[in-house]
């Protein structure tokens, strides 16, 4: 039996809604059946209630902006520095060879192992929290930029040189446009790393932030509030991914129709 035309058009949305509904039912049943105590896992309705109340009375709402501000600052710094250094290293084969062992080491180094280092050098204030976000976001951007710039097809560069283009023109009009689509996966990965790293940073200490809110709720056994904070982080992540997808769609619009992307 052939599915309706409207379902073919919105199948991803429909299946996503079904999957989400199934997840919520299973979540509710696990708690309601007593399989997991509500002391450790709040029901979906209690979580939603705590989320709404936290936004209305300000206890949760006041924690969102400090975290978002730190995340935006750290991500912006990592974006600028990561792309700038990635372009320099990716453009010079010698730099790529020199940087390879360093990249191999730091890309596999756990962020949690470095938290004490940031605290020792920068304390538990804003500087250490932003620095941790910068570190977590820098490496995906830097590594993908190096690979993207270094992987530009030589036929494009040779064609530009044959037509008399100079180095500056080739870099601005050939290398960067060809590399940008390959850089964006690293940027999106860095954006997803932002709040993961930020929560870890906020757990170190501080007065405000979603990580602190979640930790304080856990220490007080305020389980619905704890999961409301986690829900907030998830929603921020979804919004961030949507924004980055829209930006990527806009910036790489020129390649649609030229490639299979």
C-alpha cells in the first residue's frame, strides 16, 4: 500500500514525532512502574512543570543568559583563532607536518583532564570558564580548517595560475570558497561542544549558570529541577544546531547545483 503524498513530504517530521512520543511514554513508564525511583528520575510531566515554573519565577531563567554569554564568547574566540591558524597551517605543507604530532596529541586529550590546569592558571572565575569553552571549540575548527585548506584540489589552483591570478586572488577567490564547505562540519561540532564544555566548567565553581543550577538541584535532591536544567541545555543545543544549519545553508548556497550536496 502506497503511503499518502503528504506523508512522503513530511515523513521525517512524522517519524520524529512518533519517536519522541515513544521515548516520553517509556520514560514515564519507567518511573511510574517503580522500576526507577522518582528520587533519581523525574517523570516527563514533573520535568516539564519544573521547567515552566523555573522560567516563570526566574529561578531557571536567570541561569540561562550567564551560560549562553560564556558559550558565545568562547565559541567566537575559538572560531576566529581556529580558522586563522588553520588557514595558515593548511596553506603551508611544512607547517602541516610540524603540527601533525601536536594535533594528534591534543585532539585525543580529555577536556576533563585539563580542568585543574585551567583552574590553577585562571582560577574559578569567568576567565577559566570561557577558556575551557575556547579550548573545546578550537580543535574541531582548527583541524577541519587545516584539512579543508590543504585539501583544495590542485587543478583549481593550477587553472587560476594559468589564467594569471596572483597569490592573494587565488587565496581569496579560490582557496577559501573551496574550503568553506569542508570547514563547516568542524564549526558545527564546535558549537555542539560549547555547552558540554561549559557545564563541565561551571561545575568547577561560580555563582550563576546552568551547570551550577543542575549541580545545586542534584545536591538538594530536587530531581525535577535538575532534569529541567538538563532539558534547557538540550533545547539550547537544538536551537544552536538549527542556527548553524541555517548559516551553513546560506554560506554554501553557491555550491548547490554544482555538487551533489
